[in-house]
C-alpha cells in the first residue's frame, strides 16, 4: 500500500501553509481571483519551474495530465491557460517576494556554516542581466534594439542562500541597488569592482560594515603604511593607503587597505581593497576568491530553472516567474542540505523533474532515488452493506448495478 504522496506534494509541504495564507491576506491576492486561488496559482508557477514548462499551455496541459494526482497538491483542477495568464498579469508579484522570505527563513535552519573561521557574516553582492526581446517586452527597454532586466542578488555564504533580491530595469547601475541594502554591523560583503563608489565605501565604514572588492586601476592614492607580507603565500603586498584624488579624498577620507594577490591559475595580479585592517592578507584573498560562488549561483539558476524565457510578457508576470524561480532554488537547497547522498544541484533538479509525481517518501528517495518505486495509488474498491446480502461485500463498477437491481427485486 502506498503511504506517501507525490514528491511534488511533499516539496510543497515544506512551505508553511499558515504563513502562505498570511502573505496572501496581507496583499489581498484573492481579490479578482477569477476562480484561480493563490495557492493553485503558486503551484502552477512552481510546476513551470520544476518541470521546465515552456508556455502557459504546457503548464495547463502538464497539470491536466496528472489530474488524478492533484488532490495531494490541494488543487481541484488544472487552470486554463487564459486564467493563468490573467493571474500572472494581475496578482501582485510582491506576494511571491514575501513568500520567498518565508521559505528563506526555513531554509536557513538547515544551511551549513561557511568554511571560514571568523564569526562575521560573509555575503556576496552581484547582479546578472536577463536579456529580453524588445518587441515582446517594450517596457524593459535596455538599448535601441534590445530589452533587459537586472537581477541584483545578495548571497549568504552560510549554505550559499540568496538573502536579498531586487529586479530592476537593465539600465539601473549596480551601485544604486547597493545603496538600498541594509546590512548588519560586522558583516563582510564581497563584490567586484563594478561597485566601486566612494560614497558607498564611506557609508558602510560609518555603519561598521566591512567590504572586500577589486580596486580600480586608475585610482589615485598614497601609501601610509607598508605591512609585512606572509611567507610562502600568494600575497605580493599589503599596504594602508589614503586617497589623493579630489573627489575620493572628500567623499571617503578614512584609510583603507590595499592587498595585492597573485592569481596562479590565470597568471595575473589582483589588487583588492578593504576597510578591514585586522584580517590576515591571506584571508582577504580567500574571501574574494569565494565570491565566485555567486557567479555559480547565477549559472545554476539560469541553466536549471526558467528565468531566461518567460510565459508572460507583462512586468508583473516576469517578476512572478523570477521570484518563483528563487523559491524553487531555496527548496532545492533544502533538499541538498538534508540529503546524505551528496547531490550536485543540477543532478538534483533533473531528478526532481523526472520524479515530480512519483509516490515515494521524499527523504528516502533523496538518499536512494533508484529504488523501485511502489505502484501509484489506484481507485479502491468500496465496501457496501446491502439489504438481503448479509455480510459486507465488495463490488467494482462492472457488477455494482446488477447487484443493486437483484437486491431490489428480492425486497419486492
């Protein structure tokens, strides 16, 4: 006997339903629902991500094929594509953003700690551009013949989970998005040199936030102190500097630290800039090297989920799809944390896609996905007690009506 629901149903159970309904109520998302509840809408868009559906028709038909199994998802019927299109255009995307933070709170409980020994929270900040067809997305004009949006992301190195996301037009500069962040004191944020901004450096220094970034080649500075370089390491120099440029000196008067690191793989020098004066120079270099994890995150979400092609052309529909992709990534991360098998993220997403409606216990399946699955639950025989037949008897649909007629004739 099958005692488990489908893998998809058990994935959805990782999302607290009380918190989901609280988010729905806070945004009035049921207003003008047109027969499609917020939960059914979310299930449909999550199915789009995990099954890699390419259109609204594929979402609708894919769910309709599994109609007998939707009861476990708390969905009555597969939504028509026109209803789903209306919901994507009108249901507030901020509901999905708040739901992302609900799932993030749960995923953070299972996240492993970062590999560095210091207690400071380590974060990576970066953005990726998502190209769009300008004729289909005229509101996302990026260049004369090209459209685009930007996904700005803050990645927590405890489990490499996204903790902040912002979707903007493609023209928005990365520094403007960085100014919107509210970072806790003593946290360490690492970024590339696209975020070089003297006002931002001074702001974070006043707030007690540490940063590590690449230094611009044309920066004007003077050396205030030369520090000893550790032996047998890839550190070329370690200096305390002050800006000499007019605007730099005015906007960021505090001394900063310049660390030159030799990249053995690419045979080049990388010059880092930080306001943390106590970490070892080797630690500063290792922190910047770990920034590559946010690039791997962008690569994973673009290759394994649906954020490069979209099932709706409105701004609201696009943001719903991106936020749902981030939620799906958090769910996959939770499975990865709790599995003993050591899944790579791409293999895990593929296996989940192939087994969405497989009836196995989710946690047993994670550790042994290739065990022979049980048969899917079928229609059970009903046990009826009819007058004149004495004991309980089982009937199937073929002989139920003749037996009922026979019973009525006996009573007459």
